[in-house]
C-alpha cells in the first residue's frame, strides 16, 4: 500500500490556530451576526412603502401592522412614507415615477387605484399601464347603518321607507366608496335618496347618529364601536360575503339585490417595468406576512378579510373595478369637484 502524508496547514489556518480563545469567540460571533444573503428580487436598499393616507388612516394602520414582518422577510429595514392628499393620487403618481428596482412600492386602496380614475380628469398616471400588481392584501367590508330611531330593521324595511319619503344618505365625500354605494342602491332598488357628502367617515357617521342623515355605508372597523354602543343599527353588509364580526347580518345581495358588492380594498403595486423577480419576491413576502399570526389576528379584530391573491388575479380585479366604477360614475353623473 502506498503511504500518505498529512497536508500542510494553510497560513490562514495557522493564524487562526494562534488566536487566543477570546479571539476565536469573536470571529465566530462575527460570522453568525452576518445577515443572510438577500433572496433574488429583494430590494438592494431599504424598502420605501408609500401610503396614500395620513398617519392613523386605514392604509397606514395596515402598513404598520405588516411592517415588522416585511422588515424580517425582506431582510431590509423599511420606511413608511405617508403621502396623503387628492384622494391618494399624489402617492400613486410618486410610485409610478419611481425606479422599478423593488425599493419603492405602494400599499394603495381602491379609492386611489380604481375610483379616482372614474371621477377625475387628466390623472398623471394610468392604473393599468403604470403599475405592476403584486397582491390584493385585504378587503374591508362596508356595513349599511341607520339611526336607531328610524323605523327599519331590515333592508326591505329601509327600501319601503325610502319609497314613502325622501331619505338622506351620508358619505365620506364626493366619489368615496360610500357615495358609490348610495348611488348603486338607488339604481338597484329603484329609489331616490339625497346625497350628503362629508369630509371623512367620522363626520359621516356622526351625521347619522345626530339624525342629519338616515343612513351610511361605513367601513366596518369605523362603525363597530357605535354599533356596539347602540348608536347605530346595522341593516346589511354591502359586500358579497358576510362579516365575521357581524355573522348574522345578511348582505345586500342576499336581501334581493344579487351582485351588489362594494367595500374598500388595499393592495400592493410596484412601478411598471419592475423585473419579474422583483414582483415575485414582493408577492412572496407580502403574502407570507399576511399569514403571520399577529397580522391575521389584528385584521380579524378589525373586521378585515385578508386575501393574498396572485399578481394576475389582482390585475384582473383592478380591470373589473375600473370598468365597473367608470360605468356607475357615468350613469350617476359622479365627478370630482
């Protein structure tokens, strides 16, 4: 048999062997502390998550619930950039103009993405041309509420009352989802109500409680406190599915108006021309974040319904809603002031 000799140790190994134990521990700790290599498609710099709302708004609250998980899964710190104003169109325009490198994304909402194009002229962006859909994050159902003194406990009662005398409905403003909800109910039920626009959901709810308006299609998380306090009476859910926080309450669609569906949704968009790897990585991270227990529990407590669909499914939803709201706006004559 041939004899073998042990190979000479390398210079690096000799240097390592000469270190004292404390030095070895420091080298090991340094190696462990190195962050893992970012997955393909992850942003090379800190993530900028643009929010088309002020701090405390629906999109902002959702972003802050997701933020710790996004930082963990992307392996990069993130910055929430609130750009409120002009129904979210300022934030949309900033995102559309950003570099398609995965470092800038927007957690947008249906008001900015599909309603604004239906009621505003000469927007600086096109939702289908200037963005790459990532995923529909969550839907917040709306609940049709009335003043408890109104002699109506069901949608059938409310429609019958509206046929006897004029009723006012409040909204969060011209072109808001609650405005469209009122117009949709008028057309579906063959009634004519009077629209009273307010500046936000809070004032619109206060108007119903005070009796200035008789009804309002409210985001469920905004209305639940007053419903529990007995200051508002829920009549029906305006989305296709019932809500987990009001499971016994029927939907408008169940109550005789098939297909009636309006609420608020939140979704993630990247600038157009973002590479497929960037879109895929963003989709992986956001959908994974939605499955985190803390995120799921918070969404459920707010009455929101997590979605996490594919980019293709989200793109289809955007196109359907753009067409639907444009048609309703034309028929009802809804234009931004």
